[in-house]
């Protein structure tokens, strides 16, 4: 890996590092392998992580993270004054090196203006000219592997899809246990369904989630819906259509780490291309991931064992965008409509221990 000067500069020792990732929840989860591998190779290095407030909780309790630094870039620290305030805070910490997986000019500027001597980021960053080391961004790689490439300039090389790790607290575990006990699901086999996503074109149809839940109930499996407060209306619609005592909702009631713990305890997660997919990778839970407008080849598919992706590959209009959109550009929504309840049910049952099939 070449630096701007054309040579590779290795680090003999690192005292303090910062990782700047101010994107969404899933992006932060997929940055954790970078943190973990850096700590494994430089165990005495203190590693701080800069994230937006909404994403802070996901890295709480992580043993490889020294400090979580909040950057409220959309509210209290919005604009140039907010950037300069955060720059002063970072400058006081006297970092040796910054890794910037987030590809915005604002994130690059934080590292540059904070006078951090070594700054490593991607070639497609809007602020790449502010880095001392520019790493080629490879579209064909998984995001975990791409992020790990930022370690190459300091002599750490790996092509593995290292799993992120999350650490729900004992209180988180007790909260989930009480939820399962309340609904008679403790020590019972159940699946989780995460029906929400910010983008409509990445969301499977609500009535099909309801139909899937009913079929799972008929097989003797409980079903728990999960998501944030923004998903409550969607969850209520699914609950109404599913109409079963073994279909329950935790939507809007659990924190992110509690949701991760709930996913860990479930037999299978069914999810759109959204953050819960990455929580399941971290918790090593079997997953059926439904991809519509987007494709796993963008680098954000599930990783680990027992991961199944369902998608409609033969459509010439797909993918229609990198992140998805509010509505289908050609008004057909064939990418999601072509994924039937029967297809999803079949894959869920493939991932569940065989004795359940006869229940």
C-alpha cells in the first residue's frame, strides 16, 4: 500500500489512535473489525471512536474501545462551528494516527484540522487530499474487508471477513429475558423478524411478513418483531394481520444492544437489507436477508455461517440505487414482490434444527 509519497511507512508502536465513523448504525458495526484487529496487533494502543450520538450505544462495553467521542453533526454540532469545536477536542487528545472509513469531506477535515500526523482514508473520500495515506476503495470487497485495508499502511494485512463483536450488558440480558418470559418464549424456540428500513424499496411487503409469522406459528415457533420507534406503525400492521398470541412485538421498547441480545437468543433472523442484518452477523445468528433495490455485491451483505440471501437476480433494473429509495422508479417493485412467502419460509426452516419441522 502506497502513501502519498509512494512509500510504505510502518508504525513501530502506537500510543493513541482514533477511528472516525460518523455514518449510520450498520456502518459503525462493520467498522468494529477494524478496531478489533488494530487492538490485536497493537494491544497497548488506546483506541477512541468518533460516532454520531445515535450510534454510541452499539460500542458500549466493547473491550477494545477506550473512549466513545460523540459528534452531533446534524444538531448541536452542525456546521463549521461544530466541526471546529470537535477539532479542538480531538487536538487536545494528541493522537498518533487517525483511520477514517467514513468517506465525507467533514470526517477527513476532522483528522486534518486536529493535526493528527498520520491520517489514513479511502481513495473515494471527498476529502482524500487531506490524508497522508490513501487506500484504494474496492467496490467488490465486503465493507468489513474494505475497512480492514486501512490497516495496510501500518503493516497489518488481512483479507478475512472478521466478525464484529457486540457486548450487551447483564442488564440488557435481563431485560430480554423478562420480555421472553412475559410472552412464554423463555427456553422456547422462536425467530426474530426485523421488518423496517429507512428506504421503502428495501422493505419486503408487510402482509408477507405477517403471513410468514403465521406460518412459523403453525410450525410451533414463536415470532418476535424488532425495530426502533420509527417502525411501530409497521409492526402494528403486521401484528394485526398476523393475529396470533405467538406473534409479539418488541419494536420501540428495546435499546440497540438489547435488540442484539434478542437476535442472539433467536433461532433465525429474517430481515431486509438494514442494520439488524449486521447485528445478526455480530451475534452469529442464522439469517435470511431479503434484498430488493440493493445488492449484496455493494459490500453490505451478511457475513459468518448460516447466512442466506434471497434476491431477484434476473431483473435488468436492479440495483436501482446504492441505498434504496422511497418508491420503485419504474412502479413495479418486482425485486421484492418476486420474493414469496414460500421462498422465505423454506429458507428459515433450512436454518432451524430439524426436529422443529414436524412440530
